[in-house]
C-alpha cells in the first residue's frame, strides 16, 4: 500500500506556481459531509457562492463554475463562443498560451498564433500593438476572438489586458476578447467588466488556494449572445443549462460539492482580509523575491518590469547549468518543490511560486532552499538573496489587515 | 457568512443514491497537502492508482480518469468514439438514459432512443432482444454504438449488460458497446472485459464513496482504435494524450490531486475488504430494504426481480400521495435525505440509496425515518418495514470479511 | 502496525453513556494548530472560554478547568476542600458514587457511605431525608462535606440536588455540598448557584461532546474559603494558582490547548442551539427510549420515574440472561457499543446512552440494534421498541431551534 | 464568537520549545471517532501503545500514561514515592527545576534545593559532584530521592543523567533518582534503564509531537516498591490500579482516547524513521542554529558545550535590550512564536525551539524571522545567522532514513 506521507519530518514546501499550498481552514471546510445537491441547503450554498465569486472577477455578470480542472475552462470558452473553422487570434506569451493554441487546433477552429520573434515572447507580455495591427488588417472581421493569457504561469509575466482591450477598440474590431487568468485570479489585479473581457477563464488551484478540480468562465452579455449561435458541439461545457440552473443555486449535473465548500471558505477568507490587501500582499512578496534574485546576481525571466508577475518569478540559470538539476537537488535536500522550466524554457530556468497559503517566512524558507541548493549545484551567486529579501520584507511592512 | 453546518445535533443521513456518504477515512486522505503534479511522488501515486482502478472495472485495459464530474465522462465516451452525424442506439431505462440521449443530440450525433412503451421502460431493464432486433435491421451497419445504462439511478434497475453483449454478437453487428455504470461501479457486479464493453463510464461519488468531481472511461482496444478516426472535436476529453502521460503516472493537465488521494484510499478500502464482499454487502442491504417495502405493503419501482438494483430501491407512493411531500416531511423532521422522483417519475416515488459509508443500523435508521415520515404524511402502511428489515439483517449475517 | 479503523463499512454507533460521539465540527476545531499557551492569542481564547463555561454550570462563580480526565476533578474537589481525617458524608447511588467513596478513603479522609438497603440504592436517587437525618445527628458538625452524584452514569438516575441542598439547610448544617455531574452537565438541567452547590465536578466527554481529557470544578466562595485552610496536599489540583492565572486567560502550567479549541466550539454549539433546547432534546430522547423499553416489556433500571435520567437508560435483562452476552452479540453483529452493567449491576443490565452527537434516527438505529440483538440472544420481547420510539418521536416534535 | 484562526495568510511558525508543531498526520489520527474505553478494540490499542512507548524511554519496565498534562506527572512521581516530611534533593538548573521544587514544598515533602551560585546554574547542567558531596554528608540516608531535570526547557541545557547515577552510586546512597525529561524525550537521547533512573517524567507536547494533555511516569522496580509504603495521599496518580488495569490494555478511569490515537501515530512515525535517526536530526538542527547564533555574534544561554540541548537554544540579548521586546516584534511582524525568558532569565534571552514537525527550511525561516526582527529591534548583529545555518545544513546532510 502506497504511503502518501512521503516526508519524514516537517511540512513539504510547495512553492510551484500552482497548485498552491491549501490553507488548513479550506481543507477543513472541504471535509464537511457531502450533501444532497438537489436539496434546499445546497441551493442556499450555491446562491451564496455564485454571488460572491463575481466580486473576485470584478464583474456584475455571471460566472460559470465547472466541476473540472482549469484546462476544461479553456475548452469551455472556445466551445461556447466559436464554430468550426472560425478564425481566432492568439498571442504566444509562453507554454500555456502554446497549449491553448494547440487545443484550439484540436477543437477545429483556425487559430493564428502571433508573438515576438524567437524566445522574446516568452520574456515579455502580450504586445497590444501587434494585436491592433493584425486586427486592422482583418477588414472582413473574419477573426472571431482574440485569446490572450493574463498571467503566463510558465514565465512569470502578467500582461496588460486593458491595453489589449484598447487595441481591439482602436482597430474597431468586433472580435470577442477571451482571457486566461487561471494563475492570476485573486493574486494579480483583474477587472473583467472594466477591461471589457468577454470570457475570463480561471481555475481553483492558484490564488483561490483550493485543490485543483474546479474552473471558471466569467462571461459577458456579448459572449452569451455568441454562444447562442456558435456551433461547436457542447454539452458538458454549455453555458445555457448551467446559467439556467444557477438561478436557483443548482447545477444541471452533479457539482463537486466539497470543492464548493472550499471555494466558499476561500471567498470568505479573501473578503475578510480584503481583496485589495490580498493583491498588495502578492505584489510585496514578488518584490521581495526579485530583491533576492538581484542579490544573487541572476536574471529574471521576465524582461519587462512593467509586467512582472505578482504570482511567480522565473529565475534564469547561467548557460552551463541545467535548471532541472538544480531543482532536483533543492527538492531532495530541502523538501522544496519549485516549478520546472516548460516548453522552450526547459532546463533554462526554474519558477518560484509566491501564492497560496504563504507568509514572509515561508518565502524566506523558500529562498533559503533555493540559495543553499544553488550553492550545492555550483551556481555562482553574487550575494545572499535570503538576506536581501528579509531586509526588503522588514523595511516594507504591509498595512494592517483592512 | 453562510453556515455550512446546517443541522443542530447529530449527523445528517444522506441516503440518496449518490453522492453517497463519504467515509471519514477518505475525507482524511483528501486532506493531505496537495503535491506537485509533475514531481516524482505524484508519478508513483499515479501509477499505483491507475493499476488498482482496473481491478474495480475488472479490466486489463486502461482506465482514463478525468478531473471532472460524471456527466463529463458521458461526453468523453461519445466525443472520443463518434463523428458528427453518427447513428447511435440508446435504450430508455429512465431519467439518466434520457439525459444521455439529450447530450448525444447536443453533440451532433444521431441517437435513436428505443424502449418499452409508456412508463414500462422505467420499471424494467434494458431489453436485449429489442436491441438485437434493431441491430439486425441495420444491415448497413450505420449504427456506430449501442449506449445503455447499467444501473439506472433514477429507478433502481440494474440491467443485464452481458445480455446486451450477446444481443450485439447475435446480430453480428460491429457497433461499439458504451455502458454507463456511474452509480453501479463498486456496488453492483461489473465486468468490463468479460462482457465485451468498449467504453465503461463511471464516477467517483457513488460506490467509490468519494465526493463528486472525478469520472472514468474504461476503454477497449476497439474503442481506442475508433478514437483515432472519430471526428467529433475533443481536447480536454481526448484519450490519446492522457493515455500517453498515464504511462508514467502523470496527466497532460492538472489532475485533481486531492480527489486522487481519496480514490487511492477508497481502492485500498475496497480491496482490504474484498471486492466480492463489498458487492455481497450491497445485495444483502438491498434485500433487507425490499423486505421493508414489502412489509409496508408498497410497490417497488423496479418490476423485474431479476434486475433489482443493489444500490438503490425506488419506493412507489399510492396514487393520491405526492412523493415529494413525503420526502419533505422526512427531511425536515428526521434529517434524512432521500432521492426524489426524476423526470417521468416525479412525485410518484422516492429513492432510498443503500451505498457508501453505511452499515445495517444506518439502513435501520433510514427505514425508520421513512416509516415514521410516511405515517406522518398519511401513507397507509400494512406493517413495519423497519422490523422486517431488522429481522432480515439478523437472520442473514454477512460472511466475515474476506 | 495497529489499524485504528476497525470497522469495514459505515460508522460505529457509540451509544455508551460517555465518551459520547464527538461532532465533526468539534473534531475539526481540535485540529487547529497548537499555539503558544503564553502568547496573546491564547489569553483571548482563555478569557472567552472561562466566561462561556460558567453559563453551562449556571453560575456566576469561577469554573476551574483541568487538563486531566474527570476522575481528576473528583480528586481536585476533595483535595482543595478537605484535610486529612475529615469526615464526609457520601450517598451510594451506584458504581460511580462507590468509586468516589473509594477515592476518598485513599486520600485519607473519613467518608461515611449511606444509602438505601441492598440493591435499592442503585435503582433510586439520593434520598435527601436520609442525608437530613444523618446531618441532624451530627451536632458537632464534624462532617465537612456532603458528596452526591447528580447523574449516576452506572444506573441512569438523576438525583434531585435542590432537595439535598434543602436537606442540609433544614439540618442547619455547615457542610459543603460537593456534586458530581460528570455525565449530567449540558444534558440534564443543572444550577450550580441556585442549588447552592459548593463544588460541582464535571468532565468533557459527555454532554459537552468532547473527547475525554478535560474536567471541571465550579466553585462557590465558601469552597474557595475552605481551600485556604484545608490541608490535604495539593499542587496540580490547587485552585489558587489556577484562579490567579485565569484572570488573564492563562493557566499556571501547560493547558490542553487543542481540547480547549474543542470546548470553545462545543460551547458555541450549545448556545447557538440554546441550552434549554439542548436539555429538552435530551429529555425527549430519553422519553422515546423508555417507550421502547416499555414496548419490549422490559424493566428500566431506575425505578423512580421522577429521577429518570435524560442522558442514559438502563435496560434490565430477564433473570436468566447475561446482559454482557447480549451486548457482545449487538456489538459484533451491529457495530453498536452499549454500556455494560458496572459493579453490583454487572450482567444484570445494559445501558443505552442518548447523548452527544445524536438525533432521532441515531436512536432509532440504536434501538433497532438492541432489538435485533436481543432477539438473537433469545431475550423474550413483548413488542417492537423501535416502532414505539419512532411513533413517540413522530408524535412529539421538538420546538424549532431557539 | 472568537475566531481561532488568527493569521490572515500562511502558517504560524510555532518555534517555542513546546508545545511543538503537531504533524498533520497526528492531527488526522486524533480525529478518529472516540471509541468505548472498555471495549475490545480499546484493549488492543492500549496493549500496543503500552508496549511501544517503552522503547522511547529505553526501558523494559512499565510506563504509566496519565490523561493529564506534564505537571501532573511531576506530582505523580512525588506522590507515589514519598511520604509527608520526606527529604529530597533537587538541583536548580532553571525555571522548571524551580517550579518542581515549589511543587515539592506544596505537597509537604522537604526539598533541599542546591545549585551553582548566582545565575550560573541556569547556564550549566546538573553538577553531579555537588550531588555526590551532598549525599555523602547524608550518613543516615534521610534523603529519599534525588530530583533532576534532564532537558531544562527554560535554558537549553541537557544535563548528564548517567553522571548523576554514578554520583549516587559513588556515594553509596539508596535515594531514588527521579528525572524530568518532559522536553527531552524523543528529541534528546535518554536511557531509563541503563542510567538507573527510578522515575522518568515526560509529557506529550514536545518530542512526541502531540498536543498537550498527556504525561508519563516510567518506573523502576525500586520505585514501585517504594510506592507500596509511601504515604502521601494518592488516588488519581496512584500507579497500582493503573498498572493492574494496563495488563489488559485498559485504564482504571477514562483515558484520553483521542490523544492515545495521536500517541500511537507518533510512535509509529518515530520508529518508521528510526529513533536514532530522530535523535541525530535534532542534534544536527541544534548545531545549525548554534552556527547562526555564532554568526550573529550573540551568546548562547548554555555555557557548557558538552550539554547544549538538541531541543532548544537560548539566545542571549545584549545588556540594554529587552528580549521580550524583540520577541514581540518578531511575533507581530513575522508570525513567529519564540520562547520567552522565564524566571531569572526574564527579558535576558529568548528561546528557539527546534523540535516537533520541522525541517531544515522551517528552521531557516525561523532564523530568518529572528534575524530580521532583531535588526528591526536594533540588536547589533555581526553577520547573517541564516546564511551560516543554511551553509551548515547544506554541508551536513543527514544520512538517509534508517
């Protein structure tokens, strides 16, 4: 029989950019007994959650909750709004943008994948001007949707979505704006309504601090209108029946009740602390982690300070060092999981997640593990990142809660 | 802030035919910390689970695990094996067969829905001879798949799948056999390989005693072959990438780690007890519950004793009584949730689930709540069902574990 | 490695008169991380609990909380108020009164143990007139304390403590009144102040629905005054340092923090429901259980209806039947634990606990297990107790919460 | 209603020298349902635990387990072996030795309290030669017991108990040897039998990683013999009835069942890892922490390297700094609890616990919090302790488990 508690002493440090460490408070809520998903208690719970979740997306519109992990919500966004052969414009910001593009191909739409040349796109954010230029070329408005990733989990770049909206508007183009903020929601600031997003895609296992298994589509009226005529086959992902059942707090099929308990608790935690405080907390952590990287004399994956991610930081290894070898040492010696380099970034960098159930000392521990592990791996370091981050945290207290 | 603990004293009795009561042992396993789904521990866990789950389906073939609730696995079975416009033959055994038929329509295949005339199909199992007759008519083999529900959760009928297999073979027809045993798996005997099923669909929240949010496709070689040419769009549900990643115990996208912990624990519980013992336990409970219904002088929804479900029993109310009024009294006075009558059965009957984390006394309590509630609701009862069931349980001990 | 989950399917029914079934809500609270018992959070928690616990004892005076199980609180009551050789008057109501008497002997005081002749004292409550008569004889007031058990857990008799107070007053005697309501508190009505009790002893694992390991002394001013001169050695149990530290919410030595979390949750549950509602709930359950015993044609251990316990009911077996054989069958066949006959009652009766995390259907299940087990054991039963109890519960709804 | 989750984000770092952080695995075990403490399952559990616990004390003799916190076990050791007015020799190693001395006074024995002059005793271990000298003076063998603290929690000094045994033997004195290793057990090496200890006192909330509420007396034959004639009153603490009931795995009164579940799990964890590995782990942590203190240029409370504690390290503050002010800053800014200076050490030092559910990075975080907090408090530091500890941990890997 497999032993699930692998570590002999102490808690594992899970500092990948999601799944993030789940607070005990949420694990406890998730262990409440499963109830009848057609009973009166469930309806009350459903209505409460559906109302509260909107505030995290900063929308007045409905948010569809799927009992499926985040990749499903990508598919849902496409399947509800598009028809076979539809053209969509996607921007290559990294590995997850690439996977979404691959999904669009499989689903039978015609994605066009643009981006900065070479590896540059993976070190910068979405270039709104390139989108504007491409849309202006599209005189017949064949492009049905623009798809961008808000917080690119593979690189640590948080693109400027408001700028993308302005670009679409400047081009006078009617394309829908579909945005993936799976790893950004509740950690990086996000405005579904204000930024004019049509479908926002997100998941449970990042800033919401839940285990994976739940995902979201926040939808605009325009997106709902599109879903009425879009002809990609859809049933499990179809918004119509879900939105109808949601009116009374239910779902057309069995929802994942215990994760909904966790979501309810997560939302209470976010609002008890204050969502703006939560966002500031992540920005401060990210700044401290970057101080560490600077002190080490290493490079940050994201080369544009305007779009540094508050959720994760990519740390670039010197040319002759395989980042995965470093990660392996850190994992085995210090019980610390870091994010691997994905796709084009494989072996070049590792990713430090600074989200979920963390605090200053969690990050000090994380940076300590990185620093000690890099030394063991022979990475030349200019100075102590841990000390730099500690100093930053000490000198920059967060305002007290609320 | 919503209070999730609704009941002032004692445990709620959740005796719906799923989600079933989750054992504390599983809830405890699910509260282990989420780990890196790309790390070495995860691979070990994945391989272990993927090997063990096969034994529950009684198959040597792969079982695909989705981080999505059961309805998704219905869609997966269709999307992987069919192309737009394909003809499929479906059999109306009840509400869930009807919903599956509706899904097939939405996905753009052409389902033909056959069954016994009137309400009869909802009180009997799949009629293999009708399937054989229909397939024989289909000389050109236009029908690509036969879709049947093994344990119809809305009625308490467990159809004879081996007979359906024999019918297809007798007709010499190449159609795939797709079987939904969402509520049957691990409670009602099931043989994916022996019965020649091509895709078996199941879910987590019934006999596996997990919360909802996970589902399964057990697949035959023939089904996998079909998936290579079938042209319904598929990405999240696509078997190919999952089967590839599963070879090393991983998934192509984020799996629902904590439910996988629960599944691992569930499988250990089933095999520790012995799967055949688990199945015998459900048969014995069902027999006891039927004794109660007989003692009350009421009718069982399933009219064919050969296909009584070991998972749930439908109890038919007298003509002038609304079953949902009875359920409401039982719920409010005795903190007991029963299954509602669905679709054509609405108001006519209620359903008692006898699955999940139960024992003899749980069912005595359940039947006690039913009996007292029916009395309060004015249902005329011939005798005491509780006493009848207790006597049955006392006289029919289970053989000791293993 | 020992497996702690002994039962293959479903929840064990723990219907002994304590430890009582612990609500999951309390288990969850107890799993919060242990904090610094000298830190600021702890002080806030301590003050909150110390204020709330008074309401359960119905006292304005302090309640001392021990990180020790109930027997310790018996010793604490004696050690704080008495000197070696002191005379105390104790009343034999059953096994626990007998054990307390034995403890007094060991501690070096001189207990006088009075009671009804023969087995009668174990089937009736404290006889206040006998106490009054004995105290009147004690012209020199040599008796320092009267010790009685409020709810005798071994018999199911809840004595009239107000009558004992009146008896002491009528005798014009200055003796302290020490009362054990270990199994009565929060299930049977109790008034520390109004009844003029000097030390009330209680424990965590009964009506407070906590695991064992915590106990209480509610103390009067007179008791505190006595503790200043009483000369039995005392340190761990000494009130003085505890009362001093309690002023700021702390303890002089390490308290059992996680059980205090549980106690805090328990008190919230009791007051959320309303303490009077909780007490009425237990009375109603006890009445239903007695209906069952009557229907079976069996005898209740307590022969005085005025002092039937709301917490437990002793069921007397026919002469030729060993009650422990019956209990064994019930335990092995129905996963139900009942209380054994203790001391003089060994083999003569078993005890049904109706306290803790229960509801009507829990008791229906319990009575079902008793009924079926007694049949298997050959106990002749006149009728169905389960049906009688169900009818009683159906006809006597509790008023809605608060 | 008081909120028990005080911290807005992340886990509190509880690095006091006990209660120590409790592993989730133990919290999970403690949440198993309470069972009948007189039932057959309990007996099996009791026997298992009573056998396993001996191995931690390294004794073949019985270990008495109390459902009471550690201070109670001090009282038990004295109450079982001594009579009123008995002389005992106690050695002042710090605050807890002082409290034990105070308890002896309250219990009515005549303790003599010796030690190094001034504050020196609080910075060194037990001086065996002083004990030998005092016992040699006691020609009439009036001293009944020698009482010493093995791991003085208030200072971080782990005295040499074997040396004390040799001193007693050298003096040819028959006094019993009573040793408190409440905070040493399972973290610092201990040999009850080999060192000839008569009563070893310990508690649950330190190296055993349990919440507080359980304590121990490991007893020699000589101690048991003494308990038969010793005349201090004893009942709750009396060994005789407990040892008798323990033969079958039971206790004479209600044990704290759920903490016993935790203890069983704790023992499995210790033996799975290997007790010697556990002890080496603590020594290595202590060495790393001392590297940090040296790097800071600060003083360690313990001035004798031969008796540095593997459990905690006392860090002495410069003369003009109040250690409690530093602790307050660290607590408020970094969510880290450190041990306060107790008694004579108040304000002079703080204590870092390195025990319980920890690992290298937990300690890196802890030292980081100390370092940043000391800087904020104006403590002059010579260098970075965090970096020194990290380097130590990196250069000194633990041998792999077992």
